[in-house]
C-alpha cells in the first residue's frame, strides 16, 4: 500500500487494490458531500449488469444492499454500485483499474449531488426492478432515453462533477475528468473545456455546500459553452429528423 502524508498531517491512501481504494473512498465521500453514502460492488449485490454499464446510483440500491449485505446495512442511504467485473478480470493494469474505479465513483457521486438525493428518498422497499433494469443497455433507460444524448448529464451535473473533482484534488486525490465524463457519448464539449470555462469558482467555493453553489447563476463562459452545446445538439436532432 502506497501512502503519503499531507501537509495537514492526514494520510491519503493511494492503494491500487480496488477493495482498499473503496474503503478510502468511503471515508472521503462524507468530506466531499457532507453525507454518508454506500459504496458497493455489483458482485456483492449479485447484480448481473449489461456489458456497457460501469456503475450506477438509484434510490432502490439501498434496499438491495439491505437484502444482499445485511451486515453492512445501516438503513436507507444514497448508494453507488460499481460494476467490478472488468476491474478484476485483468482487463486493465492495476493503475488503470484504480483510475477507472475513481472515475466511476466520481461520476455516480455527481448524480447523487445533482439530484439532491437524501436518505429519506432511499427508503424504497422493493429493489427488484433494479435487478431487471441493469440488464438493459443504460442508453435505453427511461432516465437517459430520448433524442438528446446528454439528458441526465446537463450543465448542472457537469458543474457538480467539476466541483467534486476539484474538492478531491484539493484534498490530495487526483481523478481523470475525461474518464468521469465521456463527453462524446453525450454529444457535448469535454469536461476539461467546461472546467476552464468555470474558472475560479471551484477553488473559491471549496467548502461551500454544493447545493448553494448550483443555485447561483452559471459563470458567463460556462453558460455560453453549455448554450452552444445545447444549440448544436438540438440542430443535430432536427437534421436527423429531416433525413427520415
Ligand atoms: Zn451518468
């Protein structure tokens, strides 16, 4: 296990072992979002996921954790499940697995923050529909379907993602923004371009609740980049309809 000591004396673990890295993330998440969150692997839940799915968050996950991992269950909480098959089967180097794992957690955590998911919302008694859902391609999910591929990953999501990324970085953890936001899948500009357009906002508001930040108007450059992306995506939908 590689460790290093930060200037404030707290230790940041950079283990490449996925299970240890998960434990470190579990400690980090409350520091980032101010709330507890389950972080589990699909294999622990017995979830058989479609090949394209890397991770997910859903309010029904909490109850599934209660069923499959009763020893770990502490009541309804927001939850993230990382699909771990490819992280463990040698598809990636240990460094690659760690990077992909971090990117998945950051992405799913951004959904939780963007949707303001609370423990109360996660008191869903029947998680069985989730078992069926994950067997389908995520692009066919109701929450992500439609002509506009960025639905579910709009400007609010991107802003939250960059804030969380920045907070991790200021606390000693680096994650690939490009891996956490596969912009080509959504037909949007890259997360790096959005990060540059957001300017100093993440650093200036490093300890402010993210819900307060997203209630503020978007910085003009960020707003313009988003508007340009929306206009382009709308025109591409009209063009493809016109071809039919
Ligand atoms: Zn997503």
